[in-house]
C-alpha cells in the first residue's frame, strides 16, 4: 500500500473519537451537513463499516469466537480496507473525510483486552495520521445514564462481557469503560487530541467543533462540494 504516516494529500482527515454514547454520530451528522452547506466536499466513514469485513466481525462476535489477536487483526483489516476504498481516494480528491472513530479506539480496546500497546501501534503502522482528532470526553456515570435512557440497555462488547470482567452486565460496563476511558486519557497528550467536553449541550459542542476546524478549512487545497 502507498501509505505513509504524514499525508500530503489535498484533503483532510478529521477524526471524532470517544467511548460509546458520547455523541459522535450526533456531532458528525451536524458537521457533515454544515460542511456541505459551506461548500466543502465531505466523505464520512465509521469504525467497522467496511463492506468486506464488517460481516466477518459480526459473525465472529455472535459466536464469541474472537480472542485478543483475532479481534485486533479483524478491526485493523476493516480500517485498511476503508483506507484503500474510501479514505485515500477522498483525500486525493481534496475532500474532508470525517471518521467516526479511528485507530485510537483500537489502541484503547485492544490494550484493555490484553494486547501489547507497542504491538497494536505497529499493527496500525499502515494507516495515515489524521489532520485533527477530537476526543469527546465524558465521565462514566453520566455516560452510563445517557446510554441506558437513550438506548434502553447495554451492549455486550461495549461492556467488555467477552473478556469476562464481571457476569453482571452493568458492573462489567463500568469496569470495562473505565479502563477504556483511562486509555483514552493516556493517549490525549501522546497524540495531541483536542479534548471536547461531551457532557455539554449538543449545540455547544457543535459550535466548538466548527470553531476548531477553522484553520483546517482555510486550506485552499480543499475541493468544493
Ligand atoms: N450533548 C448531548 N447531550 C445529551 N444527549 C446527547 C448529546 N449528544 C448525543 N446525545 C444523545 O445520546 C445518544 C447517543 O448519541 P450518539 O451520537 O448516538 O453517540 P455515539 O455515536 O457516540 O455512540 C443519542 O440518543 C443522542 O441523541
Ligand atoms: Mg454512533
């Protein structure tokens, strides 16, 4: 693959990171619509959405058949495939790529699942470095309340049930997500995340995101939409 760490393509790769329920989808929708209205070409891509790989991941999860390594490798393949088919072509065409989660999600999850941090970082060595990473941060308790009230329940994998932290789903979610939050916190400096307080109202967060994007949007190499 013709990939390098720092890309020099005319487009921009903007990442929205954060744990389950922090509002990534909500903010991404608003950002994409706004950018399109402002005249930019926009492409969106989400974690685990590759046409080739997603079904394999879903099937393996249904059977609880993944271990630490196969979990890592499948998700890495998913990103490699999307880089190839979606992200790279868009960046070359001068588009703004909005990515809902990126390899930081893997860095957090895989390490919590027992992978060596250096190994996971190396595994994703093929991937382009984003131009900007927003980390939507929210404390565990309000996040838990938000997920239960809006989704009506907790997800098996987002609760780390596959790695048997607790047989109680609620306890398991708290244990697992607090470790994930810790990993994100550790990465914030390492990767220069723009940390966003995700417990604020939707419109406030959106305003902050738009303001933070100003420098990037002034780049004349971007294509119009
Ligand atoms: N800032 C916010 N304040 C209150 N509720 C929010 C906020 N952002 C999102 N929500 C709600 O929380 C739920 C999860 O949001 P969503 O965007 O799907 O999160 P994610 O994609 O990060 O999992 C949705 O029901 C959404 O309407
Ligand atoms: Mg979402």
